[in-house]
């Protein structure tokens, strides 16, 4: 017994802290096009290698290669690029608005725009997304009114949610965008429950839900995955692994032990691990999972391997916990730059048209923001107080009525 070492706890540490040289040598990136694509009806136990690799379509030269190439029409690619660019430019403008005191809070999607844009375009109008707060590209791809988004962020009198949500926690169900929950652990449960209801009714609609890497450590995620497996819910469950949960390294949620996609195996669900900065790869994996769900083969778990290039929110300073230049070293690059490169490579785009699109979208955003500012910014304009009593009870009880009477409304 004297030779037995003392017990020790393992505390995960990120590869680099502020001031350290940046290295992503630990990230294993297979060649684009190298991962096999199984049939959508294949048994789960025949594809247990897929959670341990990385589905990629775009190579370093911007060419689409391999069996996962969705062979998209250039018009679809351009719509995706437009949505991604709109998201990036809108985020930058709203971040400045926060610094100017025009809103209380904001969260940028920088580096993750391909996820929302591609998946929004893949899924149908009647399907339902249960998103996180970094999914604005979903709405941009579906032409959600920018002014509505601005007014909700400003929480002004024209806020379509009447001040009942934090800025950026949008609800737009007509756009397949279920109310965002700041508690991400609930998202999988919401998506699976909605999908089960769709199947119970004999409908043809599917659900897609999202959590972050850190959220996978919460119990609700595992409960939802159990239900998804047992009832073969027509759902897609996405884990956005952007390496950081606020300031906590993804290793605290188990990233050092295995991939997040590998967790699907324990539930008998297919797990796909996808380059989240590759618009075509995200599209292809989502289409595969959607086809599987629609043909009663159940839920697929997709790990979207990406990197949060900016802070968690306007309240966060990422230079306090990671090297300031770490984002620029991310080996999978920038999703917008990569899709732009692909479009140029196939002769459908060029720098002049790209610059013109940036100018056009910048002006569109400027006009929408000015219109929102005319209604009012934070504290300068507020929704009518009568809205606080709406959407609460189907049939108001006596206390509800009494409170409204006390308010004189």
C-alpha cells in the first residue's frame, strides 16, 4: 500500500492563457472531403466513427470536395453569404449602440454565422428552431424585419415583444424561431417535446434545438436526449462547441475526455461532428439529419465545432481569460471569408461585388437603426404598461383584473 500514489483531482486548463503563445496543435483536423457519408437510413451502430472525426467540405483553396458536398446552386450560396454578412455588420453596429448607452445588453455571433444561416435555409418554413442567443443569422436568412429586431434590442415603444424579453432574446415563431431562453439547458427539452408533439399529431414538421458546450454538463440536456432516443423524436440536437462557456474552458464540460458528438452514442443516437465554420458542411450535415428525422429514423446529434471570436457578451472581456490574438489563430478560419473564397473560386463572386454588398447592407442597417432610434432607445421610450397584463392567462382571474384596475387600464 505504501507504493500507491495520493489521489489527485484533475482540473482542466485551456491550452493558453493571456500572455501565452497561441497553439491549436491539439485540434485534429482531417482533410476536407475525407469523412464518409452514410445513408440516412443506416443503423446508428454502423456509424460510431463519425463523432470522432470532422465533416468538412471546403478545402484550403475554397473548393467543395468529398461525399458531403451538397452541390448547392450559387443563388443559395449568395443568399447564405448575404445573411452572414448582414449578421456580422448588424452585430458590430449594435455593439457600438451598447457602448453609446442605447441598449442595456448585446451578444455578438462573430465566427458562428454559418451555423444559423445554413440551417435556416435548409429547414422548412413550418419547422421550429429552439435557438441560442447567437443565432441572429437564422433570422437574417429568412428576411426578418431589421426594424423589429432593432426595436426589441432598444426595448422601446415599438418592441414587438413589449419589453418582456432581454435585448436580443428574440421571439419570431412565424419565422420558425421559438422564443430564446437565456437558460440554454432548457433548449433540448423544448425541441424534443415540440418534435414529439409533431409526431404524435402525425404532422411532417421537425424541430432543431441548440445548446453550447458548457450547457452539455446540465441535467436537462441528458433528460432530453433520453426522450429523443426512446421516442425517436423527429429532431436535430445541435451542440455549438465554440470552445468557451462565458469564461470557462470547454474542458470543464468534458471536451478533454472526448468529443461532444460522442455523447450521442450512449443514447443510441447518431452523432455528427461538423466544421461549424464551413457553410457547406453545416448545410450538408443538417440536411442529412433532417432527412433522417422526416423518415422516422429519429434524432441526430450534431456537434458544430467552431470558435467564439468575440466576448460572450457586452459584459465580458475575453482578454482576461484567453490570449488577445487567439481568434486570429483559429485553424478553421472565418466562415464568411471561406464562403466568399468558395464563391470566387467557382466564378460567382469577386471583390468588387463583395465590397458593393457590404456597402448596401451597411446602409440598410443604418436606416433601420435610425428608424429605431426615432422611436426611442434605452430609457427614452418604453412599451405601454398595459402589455404587462397580456399573454399571461387565457382567462384572467380576479387578481389579474384587480391589478389592471389599480393601474387604470
